[in-house]
């Protein structure tokens, strides 16, 4: 593998990592923001109020997107092994 192929592979790895992490991280961010606004508006400062909805929503989104995530990872792994074995694009 030359430098161009390694650079392309690294770029694709970073892209797929960000793409797979984005739905779960965005859900945690948005649910935390909504709960924080709710807590500020009602002046309820309960720690479990911020933790429970965030973890439930995050796990729900993870369970919903898991088949897509695994299909993406399997596709990436297949392409990666094809590149390593055959030296192709």
C-alpha cells in the first residue's frame, strides 16, 4: 500500500466512525439540552431527571439504528479486506 491508499483508508475510517456515532451522540446532546431547559424553567434540580431521559433516548436510538450500523460496518470491513487482499480500490 502506498501513502495515497493509506490516506484514503484513514479518511474513510474517520468518516464511517463519525457517521456511526452521530445519531447516538446527537440524541444525547439534544435530550440533555431539552432536559436542561426544562430544569431551568421549572427550577427542578434533580440529577436523575437529567440522566434517565438521556440514557433511555440514547439506548432507544442505538437499538433503532443498530441494524444500519452493523450493515455499514460489515460493508466497510468487506471493502477493507478486499483492498488488503487484492490491493484494489
